[in-house]
């Protein structure tokens, strides 16, 4: 059995959560058949802001607010639901 470095498991789990969050955002937009520009228009923002939002999930320095994620979900015709498992 290979020995894992300290903190490796926590880092792996964090990246797994980030990937899942990004995947959910992109899947919602895809299911709605929307471009970043269309989501931006519905949210009253710019395409570049949506691009940053979709990328910011992976950022340690900036995380989108609950309100922003809710607006994104609504723009895609979805509801934002957060679960802890």
C-alpha cells in the first residue's frame, strides 16, 4: 500500500468539490442551451464576468457569493440547492 503525503487527501477532496461545482454550473448552462453571453444578459452582467465566475470556483482568492450563484442558476432556469454529504 502506497503511503500518502500529509494533506494530500484534503487537497484531493477540495479539488473534487471544485470540479463538481464547475461541472454543475456548466451542465446547467448546457441544459438551458445558453452561451455565456446569454447568461450574462439574463443576469445583467457581461460575458467576461460569467467567464470569471465559471473559473472562480477553483480560485482560493475569490469565491462567488451565494447570491451570485443563485442568479446564475435562475438565469439557467434552475434553482440553487446546496447539500452537505
